[in-house]
């Protein structure tokens, strides 16, 4: 496999604006009581929002900038009753590349701001990308 370590660059396209600011108080998943939040996009990416509409389901990819990057094993949901497992078998934010994957519903699109439901990311979290959920997306 080619070593791309030196060639990989990610540029945030925006950030999360959310009332969630405390990692300990944030829900573990968006379906567990996450408040509505805004995705605020940089001016250079305004044209990329064309076609997004209220009611659309999208996947928001974030960079979990406060997460540990040196964790390889964890207890799912931070529950001591759960056996330790590799982070690739969990949704833990602590992982070598802390990329967040958030299925959300778009509630409103206003200029460079997109209001969403079901986003558990903290205020200020960098947004890397947004992808639509396609009809019939259930995986392999």
C-alpha cells in the first residue's frame, strides 16, 4: 500500500454551531437527545450547498478535534460493564483519525447555514463534508 501520510490534507468546509459545549454532557449519539444545531459553511463553499433542502437526510463528516488520537481499545459507550474492544468496532470519538459520522435531517437552509436535527457534535467542531443519504442506503 502506498504511504500517503505526507500527502493527506483535510480542509474544513465549515463548523458546528451548537448549544453542546461539554463533552461529558453531550449525548453519545444524535438520536439520544441532541439539540438542533447549525452547520456554518465557509464562504468559499456556499455554492456546494445548492440542492440541499429541508427534509433531506444527510451524513455530516466532522473532525472530532477534542478526541484522543492514541486510543486503540475502549469500552463501548464508556461502560465499565462492557468488555474492551478495538475502536474500529465502536463509534468512539477516540481513534487514530477522529472522523465523526453523523446521520442528520436538514430542517432549514439559510444562506451558508444549515440547521439540522440529530447532531451530537460539540460547538466549534470542524465540518469536513456533507453527503446525501441515498434511497435504499442500507449498506452491503
